[in-house]
C-alpha cells in the first residue's frame, strides 16, 4: 500500500489512502491497520480507483471506520469508486452508511 498523503483543504487537512485492489478479508485487514494508525478525528479520503472487488468484510470495515471517525468529528469519504464496485455497494446494504465523493470534486 502507498503511504498516506496529507493535502490542505479549506482550513482542514485530510489524509488520502490508497485502497488495495481486492478489499476482501486480507485487504480489509491491511486497510484496517492503516486506519487504526490515524487519529479518529481525521478527515480521511479513501482512493478506491484500484478496487475491483469488495467483500462483506470490506464493506463492514468501511462502515465501522466511518462510524468511528464520525463519532470523533472526523470524516471518511470514498473517492473514485468504479461503477462495478458502486453497484456492489448498493447491493451490499452498506450504501446508506458510507459517503461517496461525487465525480468532479
């Protein structure tokens, strides 16, 4: 996985993390390790452009991470989600719990 990059954003900073190409049980553990190293009040953007498949473990991790950072006044946003993964998210039942960055933003 690529290391985190910090970018300035209107008086706030956010961390961008690259998500592994398969967000299955193994990929979810790797991403969880990176998320656990961040302060919970951090604004996090997950670059999902490499993700081709996300299992229930992956969606569950993203949902739990969103709850954790939201409770600490942070945020977690999915970015660059490909159409197949977006469709899988809608079918997963987790769509209402996760924020997806709109195109062009």
